[in-house]
C-alpha cells in the first residue's frame, strides 16, 4: 500500500469530485474547436450521458484491495424497499448495489482491506437490513476489467 498523508487524501477526494478532461486537448485530438467541445461536454453532462468525471484509484494502493460480491436475499415489500435501498447505499464498504432478479434480491460489490472486514460487512451490517434472510459471498481472485470503457459503448450510426 502506498503511504498517503492527509494532503494526499484530500487531493484524491477533490479529484474524485471535480476531475474533468482537458477539453482543449480533446478538441485538438478530434478536430473540433475548444468552444464547440466545451458546449458539447456541458450538454452531455446536463443531459445525464456523462454522470461524472472521477479519478480511478487503485484499490490496493488506498488500502481496500479485497473485493467481494455479496448476493443478498431480503424479504422486502413496497414499504421497506426504499429503506433497504438506502441502507445498502449507505454502507461505506459497498461500492455498488444492484437490485436483481433471480434467487437473490441484491448484488453488492464490496471493497475492504481484509477478508475479516468483508465478513464484518456481512455479519454485522447486512444482518441489520430489514428483512435480511441470507447472503452468499464470492471473493474476487483476479479482475480483468472493472469499468466501462468508451470503446465498449456502441455508437449508433457509427
């Protein structure tokens, strides 16, 4: 793990909040004017196509190198669904939470420092979610790809 001081951590948080591409460089690379690219970028952000521009951190370098997927079965109804959804979203170690169909109700992507911390998420935190029935945990051994690459987005008309 890389040693990060308080200034490093503050910088990473700021980058995660405000990172954006150098639009002048992008304009040059695609043969457009900087003003046109700025306008198009703003439109893509405002329309929700671009949700955010963030710094992609190496999980191991910031102390959360253990990744797990946790499948969760919850007896939920229309009354507690919003509460369950918010509780899952509020768990600090949960990077992603998806409601799914099938034998389980939720798939969570959990990042922690250790396996013990993953176990703690399941036993101490998920067990508090209203209607919790059971969880099945898969520890990630290796990752080939963990983000949406723009090259994978099918361009209509291209």
